[in-house]
C-alpha cells in the first residue's frame, strides 16, 4: 500500500472517476465537494414522489468509459425508443411522424422513410453517414478535418427538410445550441453512440450514476475549496489539506478561478420544466417512450418527453411526469406560458391546468465545443495541479468520466506509480 494521499476537488462524475482510478492503484484519496451530495450536474431531487433530474438528461449505455465503470444491472437502465416523434404542421394540422433506427424499431421503419422528413435519398445518405461514424474508431474520426456539425451534415447529403424537421431539432437538444456550430468531431461521437446504444435513464433517477461511483470513496461534503496548489488545498473557513497531488475536477468556471491560466469554454445553457399532466398517462404520445421534437419549431421547447413511459418510478403510481426543455435560462411568466402552449401543440392535448412541479435553469450546462475542437485537452497544468472535467474531453457523461481517468493516469505516472497512459490508438477510444 502507498502512503500517498491525493485530494480531488469536486465530486461530479469526473472527480469520482479520477478517485476510483487512483484508489484502484492503491492511492489514498480524499474527495472534497462543496455541495450537499455527490453528482455535480447529475443530481436528482425527489419532490412529492416525483424524481426530478436537475435538467433533463439521458445516459447512453454505449459510452465505453461508463460501460467499464458502472454496474448497469444495479442501475436498472430504462431505455427510451431509439427514435423520436416529430410533430409537423401539414396544412395547419398537427401531424406526428415517427423517425427511428429501423433495426431497433422495425414497426416504425416505413414512416421513417416518408418524404415529409426529407427525400428518401437524403435520409439514406444520412443513415449511411451515421453508420460510417459507428464503424470508425474515434481516433480515425478525430483525424478528419474539423468543420461545424451543420456543414458536416449538409456534406453528408442531408437535405433541407431532413435538416430542419429532424436533425436541427434533435441536435439542438444535444448540443444545447441551434445553429449547429458545434464541432463535427462531437457530432460524430454522438451519432456513433446513438447507433450503438439506446439512451436511457436509471430506474430511480440519474443520480444513481454518481451515487454508484461514490460508493466506498472518502467523499467529504459541504467543503468549499477556496484555493489549491500542487501540494495543498484550502477549504473556505476551515482546513488546509496537504497532499502528494491535487486534481481539480470542478465545473469549468471554478477550475478557471482556482488554476491561473485555465480558461473556461463558453457556456451552453438550458431550462427544464417538470409537469404533472392532468390527462390519463396513456393519452400522452400514444404511450410511447420517445423524445418529442417540433419539426416546425413553433415554440421555445427543444424537446419534451413523458419520462414515466420509460421509467415509471419517476412518478407516484398511476401518474405521469413530463420533462420539457428550452435553450437558455429566461424566467418570465410569458415564457412559461409559451412553454405551456408549445406543450399543447406537441402533445395535442390541453395543458392550461397542468401543474409545474419544478423548473431547473442551468446557466452552465455544457461547455461549448466550437471548431476547431480537440477531443482531448491536457490534464496537467503548469501549476503542478491536475485538472479533470468534461471541458477536458467532450461535454458529456462519457467525456467527464474519461477526463477523470486521464487526470488520474497523468498524476500516477508523475508519482512513479505504474499506470501507463493508454496507447495512442486506445486513448481516444473512450472519448
Ligand atoms: C441539463 C443537462 C443535460 C445534460 N444532458 C446530457 C446527456 O443527455 N448526456 C450526457 O452524456 N451528458 C449530458 N450532460 C452533461 C453531463 O452531465 C456533464 O458533462 C457531466 O456531468 C460533467 O461532469 P463534471 O465532473 O465534469 O462536472 P460537474 O458535474 O460540474 O462536477 C463538478 C463538481 O465540483 C464541485 N465544485 C465546484 N466548485 C467547487 C469548490 N470550490 N470546492 C469543492 N467542490 C466544488 C461541484 O459542486 C460539482 O459537484 C448534461 C448536463 C446538463 C446540466
């Protein structure tokens, strides 16, 4: 056993992944977290029996790093349909078009070829592009010239209808920006993971993911770190901890404050409302657990879903829970009213008497990933402090987990503990 202690600042997914990796190599780790629970941006509140993730998000079991670290059986992942319900307006009438991966949703295959969501040639070309991403290694993908996601999709053959009715509405909710200026490198990884896995939530909420990672670790809550150096950490109004190494695994803004020279990427923000509908759950979206997207962009929402169609335990028995998300963090009665009207259109039912259970506005939900984008950025800093977080890899659960491992590997290697960095071909595999 090594008598070495490392302090990890932040118990989000990246900090927990770093701590797990270090512990596996016999290093003593103390994780200092400013909040009252682990998870960072992956938290779940329980309100009147409803499980409310702090901002709607999904976990894709195809994430390679997650597959290595997590016990999927214990998470009891509840998959959504590998597709979406696109709502369009045809002659002023609301129409629902189901778009899906025909391999996993064969009964949706025929409508998915309809020209109302793009010409058959365009749809086929896009499908071929997505599959081509899935079979290439991330290292190969990152070797391709970087352009915006929008340019990549057009070059891949997506026509205007497919772009505006399906791809932009869908990807706006993934990138948290609707201009699709996000790097094609991230787009490609997103497509790869969607081809390989079906987005899901743990049966009892997203926080089950960090809770599982934290098991057995020495995590100290309510510890706001004020400053760090290569070998010490100061907690606001409290202790000073000495350590052989320090990993800062906070959100990007705090990391930039704690470590001079680190810059936080621009923020992508989002607001999620949770509603308790008054109609019978089966009346909503034909009982289907699919993301609902507006192919005509008639309101502020980027997506909505009946969470309980996939994960019934997100609500008390017999009730439904709806998540509805809009880009940005506007908070006015007029905006909420527009959200409600939009929901009425998307679900085709009256929504005036639906209850808002909670609203989560998240100013810094994702670090922006503009072109040119490096899939991996250094985890060593000139100050001798190590750094982890989704802003070091990709803005995703997968990226956060990989960044934690990479920071831990760099520190172990500098401490002379045998934990070689992955071979170059492997190093991007996990991004
Ligand atoms: C609304 C939303 C939707 C998302 N959707 C998806 C999705 O569908 N799929 C996906 O893969 N990803 C999604 N993501 C992204 C994913 O959740 C994040 O990339 C990931 O959780 C980031 O983890 P992290 O460890 O890098 O940072 P964080 O989760 O921000 O963790 C940092 C931790 O550091 C702590 N901290 C900060 N300052 C201090 C301090 N001074 N002292 C001590 N502790 C401190 C914080 O409290 C926090 O616990 C979404 C994120 C949000 C917010």
